[in-house]
């Protein structure tokens, strides 16, 4: 055995000096310490010194020893694979010998060090670790037992998957029964560790635990009223997870568990109450919720409502009792959350609802954010639970809740009144039907609360009103919309930052609901939003961009008036010029400008060139940095691709807004080359945005896109993978736009009108089977000839997607439209597959509004039916239903429908048609008779 390593005195003093200095609050001292630590890492035995200070140097104070261990932990994280064997062995043996140190802080530090080494893949290379720790659990010495358990708990948290895999000979078969024995230990700290260890294996349904599930649950019940809060918290956490994983085992005891959780949700210890409150959130997602909870609602409701009050600590932290005009105080940059950009998805418009996208609905109106308090607390959890339960029980929840609301909403104490307003907002979604009767008196009361003297009341009222915006907008505008809007705009200019934020978010929701109802008030709205620009600190500016963007989305071209442009554009462009290319504030500003450009259309022309240029530069910079990072990862950091995604989306907005006015900008830039790279990026969101831009440029200036089609189409084909819904959706849409343009180009050559091929003589469609004449003459003969080589690259995937179960609505519709468009341009290639897609095709397009996309798709279907009438025979009723979904098709399209319907009727004869049309629902029968006389 090699002789024990001993530190050199001088070296030891130097390191102790460093450790002392690193506890200094001074940042320049901190920096120089960091540099010296980096240098010391080049000495192989530096880490020996660190472990020596942690485990052997008992004369030093605990803080210094622990710090030494934490620096060692960071070194293990960063460089463990380079540690010489002697060093790592010394560290491992020191850890195991000192896991029972008399100081809880040192024990915990050693435990952190052990789990860090273990998670560096060392569980396999340190076979004695787990057996040794399990052995130490049986030690008579409390410190040793507690230290070993603390380390085991951390290992279970960090390495749960490895522990439950074949890599290690299944140690859990021994460990879990061992942990269960300690549930009854006399020390609360040990009991708590034991449950926490087992809890790591519930969600993954670990076999070793499932074998002992009944013993585990019995033990939990035995600890239900433990005097130690940490134990009660872990019991609650276990029961919440078991709800998801082993409901079958809990059901027989459900009545008692619910009674118990009601008690715990009111626990004196807020951490226990919070864990217990999660139970209601999780239970609401289970199918049995209604049955098992209905008899407890009258008890549960007051408990949740009571949990929704701000705690005394919250009020101190939020300065709720001080009238705070903090608008002039700059924000603390740490408080500004990173924003995530949502890439563009192309969607259809529906009858009756305005937002086509249903796929990744981020809940903007989720329970309001108390950023300054720890993120998740009893108030938020109670409100979230009430929200989901309102969605389960609907108006049945009003029975217990209305009497409480009456008392709260008009309470003289502001804290109680505030919680009532939160309750009212939380139940808005689930209990809307039942609440309608009370809204005519509640909404005016809430509008009054907007000018309450307490800022926290004003801010929560903004949120609650936004949850009822849909109803407000459905009433005559002068009754509620106008007073609400007037007051909300005042709150946008409130002197308190939290109120500004809440008002701005609420106003964005109101804009989405009201849409063009806001047009008469535009000048007034813009006045307020532009004034807020000069008033807001950093964080709220970001929310203001969103409110302006949403306004543009909601009123569209009504914004395109010189006086509005004059108000809105100068502050936006000033910000745009102020921000550097590396500044993340560009994201919300670019999103906002994208909406504004789309709304202003030609009104944006004076601003488009610098905006376009900068977007192209952002894409180019990001791609260049990506290449550098890929070739030399050590020298160059990976870029933040959000810059590129947001820039691509703004370019889409410009193309959509400016239409063919963007042609010259595209001509003078290398955007298509850049897009070719973006379309092959590893990151799905980059591809998603580049396909949206491809579709928009195809519509705006096909002449520049056309030369690249041969390069683009194979890439589009490989991206028709429905696992990545948004990428697939945008690729599908772009293929449809390209088809139409390819068809148009050619039709312009032959000066054909918009009538589909089969209305002309049919002979040119057979040309494909003969030897192909030179391309120029083909294009004169067949609109589809240029598109024809690409059909095979995409058609099979599209037909597969339209027949997939559970495909999201948006993707189905876009797929149907693209199949129709391909068939319009290349009927000979697509029509043979009619039978494989006609039924889902018809059902997915019957609900979308009449528009250009639907028009071209239906022309395609009619053209294909004329080429292959047999393909539609079995599903003809679906075709009839889809035709009837048109409100007013263009005359020539209506004629095409008529021809097909009459053709079919004549084919089968009067009697068969009668029998066939008797299966139609009455409205369908009447509609076809009225419109097409069949």
C-alpha cells in the first residue's frame, strides 16, 4: 500500500488564504480568486488539498471546510475524467470515512461530493459505494447513519435511472426494503430521508418498489400525523405521486386520504400545505375525480379559497401595505425572465373562432405571476387547483363557492377582498355558464376595483377581468367594453409597475377577444400605448411590445392610417436602432414588428429596408457562428438560434404584409441561399420558421423562389414527419403554395383562365406517357408538367398524414389543402390515389371558412374526380357534405360542383339517387337542393 498523502504546509496555507478571500463580498477579490483557482487546477494534487481541508482540518471553521468541498465538487463536475487514479482513490476513501462527521454542514457537503462523483458514471467504477453506505445505515452512531442516509438520498435523486437498470446488478432489490425499515426510526430526520429515498422511484414505477407497494402505503399511513413537518411533507408528496401511478391501491382508502389531505392542506407548515395542495391538482386530472370528490366539495372549497389569500410574508415582500409608486425605479435585471419565442405556424381560419392554432396553446392567461415571491407557493397552487376543479365540476362548484364569493368580494379588508377577486378569476373558465347570470353586476364592481387604492387589488382585478373578456365583448360595446377599456388603459399608465404589467397583459387578452370592435377607439388606445413607451422600465417594455403586436393582429389593416403610423412607428424604430444585435430584447420587438408589418401592409414600406436588411444579417451571423462552432467547438460558443428564428419570422411578416413590394429586397439579398441552410438546420424550430418564410416568399415573389425549387422540394419531402407537428405543418403549407405558383406560371404562358384542366379539352393530359417534347412546348401544353417531377417526393407522406389517427386539426387541414392543390396542378399524378384520401379530405375541410386556399383545394378535388370518378364513389356522401359547407363559392367553382353532383345523379339514376340522398341529414339535403337542384 502506498504511503498516505501529506500536504505541504506552505501549499496548505496558500489554499486556506484563498478560501478565506473567496468569502469576501468584493467582486474584484472574487474575480482574482476565480483566476487563481483556475491556475491551481493544473496541479494534480490540488484536489488532494481540497479534500484534506474538508475532512481532516478540523481546526478550521465549518464554512471554510465546506467551501473547500464545494470547490472540489465543481472540479469533479468539470475535470473528473482527468484526475490521476491516486487522487480519485484518495478522495473516495476520505469521503466514505467522513460521511459521519459531527457537523451537519460537513456531512451534507461530503454527501454532495459523493453523489457528484457517482453521477459522473462512477457508480459502476465504485462498486463498494452503495453496499458501504447501506451498511453504515445500521450504525449505532446517529451522525454516521444520518450522513449515509443524506448521501443515499442525493444519489437516489441524481441517479435514479442508473440504479434501476441492469448496469449495476439491481441494487434496489436490497435498498428499497432496507429504506422501508427506517420509516419507523426514532429520529425524524432519518424517517424523512427514508421516505425521500423511496419517493424517487414512484413515478418510474420501479419494479423493486412495486413489489413492496402495499407495505410502502401502510408505512405512509402510519406516518401520516408525524410531528416532524419534513416527514409529513414527504408523505404528502408520496401520496400525490401514487395518485398518478397506483390509483388502484389508493382507491379503497380514498375517503380517508381525502380527509387527511384536507387536514394537511391547512397544515401550520406552509411547505407541508403546499405539497398537500398539489394533491387536488393531480386528482383533478384523474378520471375518478368527480366520483371521489363530489361529497367533499363543500369542505374542500373553503380550504382552497382560504389558501388563496396573500400570506403576511408575501405582503411584506410585495410591499402590499405601502402605497408604492415604483415606476421610476429601474428593474433588477435578474428578475426579468428569459422569454421563449414561439415560431410561426400557418393555420386556417374557422367559422366562429378566430384563432386557427390549437396545437401548442401556451396558456397566456394562466394564473397571474407573483414573480417577486418564490415562484410556486400555496396561493398559486390553491388557485390552480380551484381552476382545474372548476373545469371538472363546472357549475356544480358554484353551490359551495357563491356564498363565499359574496362575502369576500365586498369585504372591507383588502387582503380578503383581493383573494375573492382571484377566486372569481380562477373559476372563470370552468364555471362561465353559471356565472353569466351574475356578471352584469360583477363586471361593473370589478371595473370599480381597478381604481382601488391598493396596488395588489388593482393588479389582480386586471387579471380577473381578462378572464371574462370573452363575455364582455359579446355584450353591446357601450355597456361593458367601453368602461372596461377606459379603465384598463388608465391602469396601463399606473404608477405601480406590477399594475402596469397586469394591465398590459389583460389588455392584450381583451384585444384578442375584441378584434375589430376596438377600431373606433384606436387613436385613444395608441395614445396610451405610445405614452407607456416613455414611462416603462425594462421588464414592462417587453410586455408592452406584446400588447402592441396583439393590437396589430387584432385590428389588421385598420391600423394602416397615416396618423396611426405616425404615432406608432417612431418609438418602435427608435428602440430598434437602440438595440444591439446580441440583445435578447430584440425577440419581443421583432415579434411585435412582424405583427405591425403584416397589419400595415404598404404602410410599412418606408420602414422595410433597414428592417429587412437587419433580419438577413441576423440569420447570416447566426449561421456563420453555427458553422464555426461545429468546426471548432472549443474555440467558438454555439450561437443562440432564437435570433435567427425570430428574424426569419419577421421576414415572413414582411413578405405577408408587403406582398410583391418585397421583390426588390429579395433580389438584392442572398436570403434564398441562407434559407437553403436554415431548412436543413438540426433545430426543428429553425426549419419550421424557414418553411413558413418559404411559403410567404412563394406567394410574394415566386420569380425568385422558382430557380431553387429543385433544391427545396426534396428537403420539404423529408420534413413531412408528423412527429414534429409544426415543422410538418409549415412544410406541407409551403408545398401547397409552390404547387399553385408552378401552376399559375404556366397558365400565364398559355393565358388560360382559372378553370381547371378537365373543363378544357382533355387530350393534353395524356402527353406525359409519350416521349417528352422539349420543355418549352410542354409548359404551353400542361400546367402540371413542371411540378410533375416533385409529386412523388411528397404525395405518399401527405396521404399517410391525412389518414393518421389523432393528427391535430391544423395539420389535417393544411395537408388536405396541399393534396388538393397538388391535384389541381397535377391531376394525372394525384387522382389515382383519390380513394385513399377522399374521406378524411372532405371531413377535414368542411369546417374551415371560404377562402382562397379552400377554393384552390376544391378546384383540385373536382379536377381529380373528373380524371378518376371511380375514386370517389364509395365516399360520395362525404363529398356532398363538403360541397354543402361552402357559403358562397365563386360561380365557376359552383358550376364544377353542380356538374359533378348532376353527373353522379345521372350515372346512378333517379331511383338510386333518391335512396342515396335519403341517408342525408335534413340540412344537407335542403342545402344541396337549394344550391344545386339535386
